């Protein structure tokens, strides 16, 4: 029934650790870049608290351009930059740079959508009471949108897991590389099936955790 019955149990834990390492660092760095970008996209848009139409249009266009490039193409296009920045473009470390470039604009758009859900009337009320822009950003926009922000970051993490699987094609390591080397190149179907199951379980756990955190924040 299966081509290659040896499931190579000793390979899954290291591969999972590599995937989590890539996702962890990429979401950390991507969030540091993406959340401020998302905030800027909201407050500088026409009619908001720090209206800057030119800045907004330029930033929005750049984000759209990066997001329009499929990750696999972005991965290869950034090879010279990645090699210049960290000295290599292969392995776990080599995948983090393109993963961050991929996820940061994605997070920015997700943050923008979440922040735009905040009631404009609430922002106007705080402005009428003399609140500063900083206070409105942190005490109103970010505070009120916390559940949506958590769900947005959950979506971003799941998207990163998908991207790390593609990065495995160029030897980035992780579950994607395991599936490619053993499941595809060696036609070991059982390895492919087990890898897919591990990825499904991982995604389900992350989505469940994100949903629970978001629900708890709504109750605050």
C-alpha cells in the first residue's frame, strides 16, 4: 500500500523543532515590524487622527507590491539580500529573512483591518476629552482591538507554517523539508502522510489557542 514503510520516527521531532524555530523568530520579528506599520496605515489614512495621504499611499503601495509576490518567488528573489545579511540563504537561518519579509506586510494588513474595527465614535470621544494621539493609539485603538489582533496574529502564524513548508524545498529544514526529501524525492508515502498529520495537528492547536485567548480578552 505504501512506498517505503519505514516512518523514520527519529526525524519528526527535530523537523518540528526547526519549524517552530523558524515560525517563532519570524513571527516575533514580523510583529515588531508589522504592528507599527499597521498602526501607521490606520492613523495616516485620510480622515484619521494623523492624516498623511502621501505617506499612507506610498506605504500602502509598497505593502501591496510585496504581498502580491508569491512566497516561493520572494524566497528566490531575496537570496542575494539574505546571503548579504546573514551569510547564507539555506538552512533554518537562511529562511528567516524571507519569512520576515513575507509576514511583516501581511501582519500590517491584518492589523489595519483589526484597528479599523474600533468604533470611530470612541476615538472622537477621547479626542474631545483632550487625549493625545499616543493615548488614543494605546488606550483606545490597540486596547479595544485586542481580540481581533490576537486572531490576526494567529492567522499570520498559520500562514508562516505554510510558508516554512515551501521554504523546505530549498533546504530550509523543518517539516516541509522532511516531506520534500523523504515524501517526494524518495516516494515514501507514509512519511508524507505523517508529516501532513503533524502539520494539521499543529495548526489546529494554534487556532484553538488563538480563539481561546481572543474570547478571554472579549470578556475583560
